[in-house]
């Protein structure tokens, strides 16, 4: 079912060509790295197109930018339905009964609409359920998946599949046109690929709500004493912070000390994970100020690169623990909730228990290996 299980690493020549073609002068620091890897896997529901992931492996931590491309036409996955709509306009879809679920799974993976409260469940064993009700949801998903229906008509498909809606796992009705358009008929009526002819850019890195997101996230961090110190550091050293669109949650800094925080294009307001990412990137900048050089001393294939990366990661994670603790004391529980949801509870407990740095590194290593 999951097509992206077969990523292929492309050649350095292909990678350099791709970087040149997707670069944007307005976001030059994203494409000024020395070490990149380009990965791709084919998409059976699009004629001649693959999903691409460009990874800057020369920075600590590295970062990813995701695209759909046929080798000539490149569409940046900005977290909205926009690139999918552009492909619909190009008549690129080749949907069949055998691949329509793969398309739906892909769409759910790369499009995030904060107003859309329905999440499709294509694989009952990969739902992301968490919390006390996870097992109940899981069994419902298995039951509905066993009774899944796909009807094919001349121009469209009708699907009855499990969905997550308002915290409940229920049966949903979805209509998918063979052109690629998706409409939810139940539990709510929603057209997910409504065309907007005012948005035709295939490479949209700019986040339309950058200023609002930066203002809200900065204010959230400054409630904590350590967060206030970080924001003062950014102002004193003229650190440029910018939100960009993207599907991969990440905060990172580039060679010229610019901070980028990625958030889906349609996100308009602060979310706790954004503040976590911003705090991590700011701490990364502080480490650079103390150690001198943003770039790793090691090429990415050398073991020392990984060791240096882990040392930085642990430092950043402990900074998160400290800031989460401070916000928790002020009655803001969301920062810590993000850390716990990401599986950082053992490390936070170790931080609270004042465990040695060596022991904390062991805890971090166990978390890291569990996520590999």
C-alpha cells in the first residue's frame, strides 16, 4: 500500500541539477549548502512523476525539502493542496482501482488544512493513535478497514473507508474523480481540491503568514526566562528568523545564521510545536556562537559527523526540557505536551532527576534508536 517504502538515492550529478532548478533567490540560504542528497520514489497514480526529497546533509541538524517532479517540472510540497491542484490542471493523474488508495494516503501525508477535521485511515496498522483510547481506535480501524469498499465508475471512484473525525474513528464516504479531485461526502461535506486560479506558482517557499507566526511564537517563548534570553540573543546578534511553507516539521539554521521554521502553508496561528522548533533552532545558534562554525568539521559520511550531531541534539533536547519546565510552572502545559508526544518523557524525567550527562546520553540514544 505504502509506495514510499522504496526510496532511491539519486546521483550527485542529478542532485546538483535538481538543486539548481528548484533554487529561489529569495531563499538562497536553503540551497547554498555543500552536501545534499536527493531521494525519490515513483508515484503510480501520476504519469511520469515521482516524489522527491532534497536533504541538506552538510548541516547539523540537516533539513528536508519535498517535491513532486517529472524531472523537468517541479512542484514544492508546501503543506497545502496547491501542488496537487496544479497537477490536476496538467491532467497528470492516472488513477485506477489499484492505486486510488495510494493516492489518498499520499494526499493525507502531504496536505494539512487546519479547517479540515477528517483524517483518512488507509493503513489500520499505521494510524498514529496515541493516548488512553488508542487501542479502541485501533480495533475500530481494523474493523472498518476489513469492510472497506471501492466502487469504480466511468469518471470517479466511491470509497467507504475508516476516518478519524472529532476524535472518533468512524466510517467515511469519499469521492475521488479520476482527474484527481477529492470530495468528502461523509461525515462532513468538503471539497479538498477546489481550484484557486490566483495561485499558479509551482515553487512556493514563502509562508503567507510569516509575520503573524513569528510574532506569536516569539511571545510564547518569551514567557519562559530561558526563552526570553534566547530571543534577546537573536535580537542582539541580528539573527534573521523566517517561517517557510513545508510538510516536514523542522526548525534549522543555515550557513549564514538564518533560522527557518517550516509549517504547512495554510497554518495561520501559533502552535506549540512551532515554538519547540524555534527554541531548538535558537539554541543551535547559541551553540554556534560558542563553538564558532556552523558547518560540521566532518563530511556527512564520516562517523564523527553523527557523533557531533548527537551531542548537539542532546544539548537542544535538554534546553527544551528546561524551557518546558519553566512554562509548566507558569501554567502553560503545551510545550511539555509536545515533548511527551514526541517520546521525550524518559529524557525529561532524567533531566528532572538530575541524572548525569552520560546517563542522559544513554537515554537519548535509546530514544534515537527507537525512532530510526
